[in-house]
């Protein structure tokens, strides 16, 4: 089958190491009180980790636009649902 | 569709279709977990004090250990997919076996955590935070269990000689699902254990 992704094992190891490092960082940061900054940092790190998994482990990096659409549209919907529900519940 | 039968049996087309099928399924999964993430966001904003106090009752060391376990299991899956692409079925079986083992470790740690919570009188009905905690980690745990079944099925296929460098669609598809299970935990861990 002709659909090699060109991702090398070296890349997988680098991504794995980055994921472990980011996990350690996010745990360490949680012990420092930054107020609302804690949430921002935790979500930022989680999103970087999620992107690494999606791009390299799920091979999104080498996928075409169609697959990107399938991956991003539900996330856009989720953002819309959270935003819409927030507006509805907070402004009542 | 007016495709001829040869188109239907083109392995490359079949592979792409299967892949889009899995991504579609994952889209519904995003929204399934999304409903819970929405509930989490709303209640956290309404009752910040409750979440701040209650989340401290979770063991963030065990949570971190489980995060490492799941990330490692994603890594072994990706190495398994890489192995079968080179036609190495034994290597695939070793990596997928390791993944199933790591999944079992994850569930054992989860069991220890649940037992400790119950021991301290913290149940799904105790308060809003623990309702969300048990619902979200419980649904995720069910996904881990399902993932173990799917990975075991792929392992059996490989043992029966049904997979090769020319046909490994089930390996790739089960891998996509497993990475998604990892992705959900990547968000659950900080939201529940670190910043609740």
C-alpha cells in the first residue's frame, strides 16, 4: 500500500520525550500558585501535547485536507457548544 | 456511486475509506466527551471554590503516573504500526502486547484511586466535582477497556497471519482510536487533578 507517512522512528522517540517532559512541567507548575494563570498554563501545555499526538502519532501531519477537516470540524463544534452554553448560563 | 467493482477492491481506496470512517467516529467521540467538558467548564465557573477544595482530594502523583503510562502506551502503538509497515509481525505483536499491558496498569491505578476515594466516603453523588470526576474518568476508563479489546483483536489477527506490510488497516485504525483515548486523558489529567 502506497501511503507511507515518512515519519521516522527517531521522530517518534523525540515526540515521546517531549510528551514526557511536558507532563513533568505541567505537574511542577501546578504546585506554584498563579491564580487563573494555572488554568491557562495547564490548558496550553495540554494543547501542545494533544497537537503532538495528533500531528505525529495520528499522522495528521502527512494527511490531506479532507482528513484535516474531519479532525478540526468537531473541535470547532465543541468550541461553539462550550461558548454558547457559557453565554446562556452566565448571562442569565 | 457508479464505481466498478475493481474500484471497490482497490486496497488504497479501502484504506482511505476506513481511515475517514475512524475519524468520523472520533468526531462523535469528541462531542460525547465534549458534553462533559462543557458541564465541567460551566460548573467550575459557577462554583470555583468547590472545585478548588475538592480537586485537592485527588492524588496528583497517581494521576501523573497514569499520564506517563498512557503516553507510553501511545508510543508503543505507534512503534507497532511502524513495525507492521515494514512487515515485522512479531515486533508488532510485542508492541501491541506491551500496549495492552500498559492499559491494564492504567486501569489498576484507576482502581486503586477509586477504592481510596470510596474509602474516604467520596462517591459519585458526594458533590458536583466528584460527580464529574467519576463520570469523566469512568467514561474514559470504559474507552480504555474497549481499546484493550480492539488491540487484542488486532493481536489475534496478527497471530493468525492475517496482517502484513501489504495489509495492516486494522493496526492503523486501532492505533488512531488508542491515540484518541490518550488525547482525552491529556485534557482530563490537568483539568481534574491539577487545576480543579
